[in-house]
C-alpha cells in the first residue's frame, strides 16, 4: 500500500520533497490563520462548540443535562426550554451541549493517544532501518486491513464500557494514519543537508529527531490532528448509535440521535439538535484543518 | 490493468456470486394472499438462535419453536395449565406417581403418529446430562418414565412436585420424535405444533405453514412469516407502511410512538420482573439491616417513571397471576429515607456501604436508566452503588459467576412459583449461588409448596414465601414492564400472553 | 541480476507477499480478539441460564463447541479448514459461513458499486464546477456542499429518510424481504435506493475535495498554461487535459473508499435491513459466532487488500514517475 492510501480516514498525502522553512512563531500563525477564510470560519465554528462544551463542564448549561422534568415531556423549542425537551423531559439544548462535551472528550483523548503513539512509531520507522520499519509497517498494514468500525466495536467490547475505553478503541484504529503521515516526511528529511550535517557533527540521534526532524513534521501532524478529530467525533457518534459507545446517562451525540430516531416524526427537535452540533463540529474542524494547512505549509495551499 | 478491466472484473464477480443468490423458494413477492387465512407478516428484530427446543432460551427462539413443537400441557391466557398432548392426567394418592393420558390424534410433521415411546424418549433425553437441556432440572423429581401403553405415560417421582404439570407446558420440554437429534432438527424441523417450518433464509425471514393435521384444529392463517428487521425503529416504519402486520415491541417509548393511524397497541403486563439483585452471602449485604436500608430507600414508582416513562407496575416477588405477591406486603412499601438511615445505623456498617453493581447495556431498554435512578435514590441514604455498565456477554459472565454485590437485572418469570424461585432460594437450588440467600424457613416452605398439589392450599404457602423474601429484603423487587403487541387493522383473533408467547397465532386471521 | 532475484525483488511479488503477511496478521488478531471478548458460545446460547448448567452439562457443551481444545489447536484447525475452502459453520443455523458470505457479499458489493458511482457522479462535476473559479461564490457553495456531505452522519440521514418516507408516503421497500438483484431487479433497486443515496452522498465529500485540490493543482501547471496560450478552449482544456491528469488521485481515493465500503457500511445496512457483509460481522460479533466473524473479517480484509493492490498498480500504470519510488 502506497503513500496514496493515507488519504483514507481524512489523511492527506505527505508532501514530496523534504524540509522546508523553519516553522513560524505561534502568534504569526494565529494571525495568518484568521486571515485565511477557511481558517477563520473553522476557528469560529469550532470555537463556539468548544466553548459551549466547556460551559457544560462548568455546569453553566440552562438545565442539568440529566435532570428529568416529567411534566414537560416532548415540548417543542422556544419558551423555557430553548430547544425543547426529550421523552424524559430533559432539556435538549443542555443535553446537546453536554453531548458535544462528551464526544469532544473522547475524540481529543483518542486522537492525542494515536497522534503520540503513531507519530513516534512513524518517526522511528522512518529513521531507523528495516529492523524497526518492518514490524511497524506490518502492524500498520494489519490495522488498516480491518474495517474501522468493526475494529472499534471489537475493541470496545473487550472492556467494561466507559468513555475512556471507547477512546482507546478509536485511538487504536487511528494509529496507522499517524504512522503513515509521520513516516513519509522523515524519509525525505533524513536526506536533507541540515539533518545530515547534524549527524555528521555528532549530535545524538534523539537530539536530531527532536530538534531537526520533529519541528518540520509538526505542520503535517497538526493538520492531521484536526482532521482526525473530526473523524473521531463521527466514529464515536456511530459507535454510540450502535449502542456500543459511552454508556448513559452521559450525554453523547450519537446516543441522542439513537433515541431521537423513534421520535423524529413527532419531535423533530430531538434529532435536529445533536445533528446540528455534529455538523458544526465536523465542518468547523475540517475548515480549521484546511486553514492550518494553508498557513503552515503554503506550498500545498490550493487557493 | 486498466480501469475498464477492473470494473469488468468486479461486475463479473458480482454476476457469478449473485447466481447462487436465492434459496428455497423465498424469491418474489412477499405477501401471498390466498385461501381463507392469508399470510401474516410478523416483524422481529432477530432470528431464532436455535431450532432445537430443548436448548432454546432466547425469546425469539422460544416463541417460534412454541408454534412448531407441541408440549404435554399448555397455558391459557390466564396462565392456568390446560391439556395439550396429554388430554388428562392424575396423581396417585401419595403424589409420587403422575399418569398422563395422551391424545390419539397427534402427528409429527413427517406424518408419523406420536406415541408414549416418543414421550419417554423425550423426557429421558432431557434428563440426560449429555444433552445439556435447559429444563433438565425441571425433571429432577422424576426417577423413571414408563410407557405402559401407546397412549399412557407414567412418571415415577422420587418426591412430590406440584409444579411439574405446569412446567411441562414449556417448549423446553417439547415432545420430539424418538431418536431425533439436534443436528437433524436444525436443518429440518419435525414437530407436532399448529405450524410447520416452510421456507427459511437465515437472518432474514422464516415462514411457517399451517399444519392442517394439528390436533387442536387447523389454524385459520395459511402461513406466518417472521421477517427479520434488525432495528426496532425500522420495524415501526414497516408497520406504518403496512409491509408488516404485527410486531412485539419492547421499548415503551417506541411503542408509544408506533400507535395511531391503523396500528393498535395491546399492552400486556409481563411475567418477567425488574429487580436489584443483592448477594446476601457476601458482606456487607450479609447484614439484614443493610438490605432493609436499601429496601426503604427506594421509591419504585420513581424508578418506573424515570426509566420506563411510567410504563410498568410495582411488583413483589411472585408475578404469576394466580399467586401474585402483594407489593404492599413488605417492611417499606413506600420510600422512607429516615427509616433507611435508621436501619443502616443499626447495622455493622453505619458509615455507609459501597456495592459493586453490574448493569447490562443494550439487552433491554431500561437497564442503565434504572441503575442511574437507583444510584441517585440510594445515595441519599448513604448507600453507594458503584455501577459497572457492560455489554451482555460480560454481564452474563459475571452474573453466572456471581461476581457482584448487586445486579440490575430483568429475570424471566414462570407461571408456577416453584419453578420460578425454587432454584434460586433453596439451599440445593442450582441458581442459589447467584441468588445469594437461603434459610431453613425458605427450604421448608418450598418443600411444602412442592408437595401440595391442591391449588387452594398452595396459595398461602407461596404468600408466606413472598413475605419471607420481602421481610429479609433478599432482593429488591422493582416492577414488571409490559409487552406491547402492535397490530395493523385487519389482524384479529390474536391474544397476547403475559409470557410473550405467540401461541394464539393459531387462532389469528388477517384480512 | 539473476532471474530469481528479479522475481524476489519485483514490486508486484513484494506487494503480494506483504498482502499475504497482512492477512495472516489479521487472522491472528481477529482470532485472539474474539477470545478476549467476555462470553463464549455457551453463555451466548444459554444466557443467564448458563448458571444452571451442571458441570457434566458444561463439559458436554465444551466438547460439542470444540472449545475444550487448546487455543493454538483451534487456530490451526481453522486455518487448515480455510485452506480447504471450509470457512466454518454458524452455530445457530448450521449454515456454512461460505454460503452465508456468498449471499452477503453481492449485497455489499452492489451497495458499494452503486454508492461509489453516485459519489463520483455527484463529486466530480461538483469539483469541476467549484474549481473552475476558485474563491468565487460557486467555489464556496461547492465546498460547502462537500463539507455538509462530510459532516452529516450517514446514520442520521438514513434514519430521518426512513422514518419520514415510511410515515408520510407509506413507502418502505426495505420492509419487504430482501430481493437479490437477479431475482427481482425492480424491488432490489428500490431497496438499494435510500442506502445508495445516503452512502453516495457521504462519499461525495472526499471525492469532491480530492478532485478539487487535484484540479486546482494541475490547472496551475505549465502544460495547461501552454495549451491556453495556444488558444485551446477552456472547456476542452478542463475536460481533456486537466481532468485526465487529475484522474490519478481521484481514482486512488475512490478505490480506497470502495475498499472501505466492502467492509460493509454497517450502520446503513442495519437501518435499511440489508443482509450485507457488515451486518453479518456485526451480528456474528454480538452472537459470539466465532466462525462467522473470523472468516467474514478475513474475506473483507482480503477484499480491502485486493482493492488496494489494484489501486496501487493502477497508480503505477498511470503515473510513470511513481514507478521509481
């Protein structure tokens, strides 16, 4: 399987040719990001959802997401309950926001784990010879060959259900992407002048990797992280939809959609709320990823 | 390889594989309307997991096999025991001999007549441990089976067993033809029931044809098709579009939204009960004060309202209509947190307890919501439920190993209270390890109940058992839910049963 | 170079060897994973009644299900059976997994093919329209549609579609028994209609985005500018030169998505009651049908590996520059 197959699950092919200008300072990046159209829209959308999610962590939602108001079941939007209530009388808006928090929590942890593990494996596989490369690639190929949702299902079934085990299951599915994404640039970076110079001068390997290789990898990795986050949100929602995600009463966007299926013709808002949040989050993260790519790696910008 | 060639290869592969796509007569239109009865399409969410009656525990399997295979006795809609293959029976004076007189007109699907040899074979093979039959323990009291003449079977019992005749109604004790094996019956069913097995596409659909020679009278319907629609919401969609005429719905919320238009929903209280099982054999639950504290801290109606949207009835231990427990007959019929705290203070753990509680997810609609509500109610009395939510495989493993302090469970009920609880709450019961409690009092009462064949005399005995179970707060019995049978207009003659059995499909008809 | 060494280092041979090794790895992984998941055939068959089994009954069952043999023996036994074409049997129905898979595979294939075609039919024109004037309104709209298709989960779209259409239009072909394509093409295509719409729409996003980037990247290249300078009409350039050059990434992406669809769009199959491969594996997983899951996952992995191999070869054939890397 070639580099091209990294396009699975939202990864983009690695740039051909290695190295590049050293990364710009963070403030400069942020300004450039907001000047870029996709980046700005993406940042705003993602920011809104993330803020709402954080608010829910701080308990700042209009109602407690799990509190049931039996007398107010299945009320429409508008009035006391901004987006209406569900079949148990729970406030849809608060639940949607709490659901966003839950999904983000799983997605962030899953992508963090897979990014760290995957990139480390990818860098090592790219840098060292076949002794390291062969097993890493073998494992990557095996994981790739599994249908992703089924792999996540099987992994999730092995442990007691909790948001953390779901995150691990999703992380395992995404590790191969990061391995691929990290390995490509390392292969070409290895041959560049400044890296070769560092080796010749006698810099220890770990230092070379940390100071010369990693900073050049960061752009690609950051872009991949945002794209993977959006896919992780969708995967977590799919798992919850199949009844195998974060257990209730923790609100999760997928399980809200699952519950709402029954109600969609009599209480459309119970389906619309989680749906809109999912769309906002996924669109936001994708646009953010596009913007970051334009900003961090202008050679690949397509405008 | 060009793209065109790749596409042609894919197409060729599809053609080749699709060539073997149909199986046994299931192609073409699905609704055959002909003859007086027509075809009734029942929407189900899964296929039966076995076609062997003696191993069937799954709800769907039990229901379908109940239509294919006959039993010695059967239950009517009030769960009273009625004759079926055995047209009459009598006990000897010492209640240690049960003589069953069989009907003469019972035939198997392959045409052969049923005789006492088949009954003897069936009962003996069920008892044989190598068969691993689910109901082997129901025949524990039976020492020998004698086929004295082709129409008579005599059971010699080691000790009286008043619940035996009722348990013979279970499809797990279906009478199979002498010499039948699981392997044979999995491919070709051979029963005495009102229907025979017609075409089948595994995991998709199963058609039962009316058995003209059924001894209870041929069914009005020509055939019944059980169509697998894996998703309950999609079943409702199918009912609403009229492609399916009947379905049994579990989830009260789905049932609520399905009604209206040309769909009626019949609500039937279930025999199975929702309970918080406690393992009284392990500390801290070995202290009756702790258990009573739990009992007093729970408002059962609140559990029903929050977990099942109000669809259920508070219950005591025994749910069968003839022996029903009075839910008020317990130390704390209503919630009393002060009293609960009192009990806890009196116990060996006045500072509160932590209980490892297992909960299944995905098996039935209300499990996790019940657990959450119980947890929040008990927290107010200083009792903490440490919930472990898991999928059904892990839950069963832990339940079977009795690896828990408490378990949120939905257990099946039986029409006879001895069959229902004897195996749990007697010291020799095969489920006693899971139940976690036994006492000399209960052992005596159960033995008495088993030995008393007179109905009127049995009732007070089981009332005593129920009281003892509640006074000792052995488990926390919560509520019984409902079975919702959805039927489109035009379906008539069907009576849902509290056991969920579909046996009255034999009287149903569809326009 | 000797003939043997040429064979050994030939990229095709290497790829095939890699593929075989991958499949073996998948086999081991799925075998072990199934055994780690709590529950076994006994608890799957008996549920909580398993607690009532006597030790003798348990022993009889363990030997009946073949789980009394050591794991390694079971694994090798399974591999051996695979070699003879015996994919095992489903415990519940006695059906052979090979026959089950042979019935499920065409369903998944048909859905995959139709969805991919729809995705291409929607995605490529949309990308061309979008890329024809980058940054303009049409580009924003085009990308917006692409993003919406990406973000809207298929299970949400599918559920809403099914609920609304069956309730208000009384139209629900998926509630009828599944009709294989050659038995009843009319009903079959109706049953594929909504699933294809849902999946095809979801596929539009990655296809459109890849196509758009590729088109824009190529439009900026020299040979296009030359053609334009020579006076070739923009439309002709777009279709004959640019699109053809953009085919490589588009085909690659399509191949990958198609490979993933072979894994079965589990959720869509579940909602629309399509008896495809994804549902077969999911149901097998929930029912602890080890033989079904093991062999089906292997078949899916095989399909995925084959499609990837094919796309790789295609990639190399189309783009000579890649051959050397």
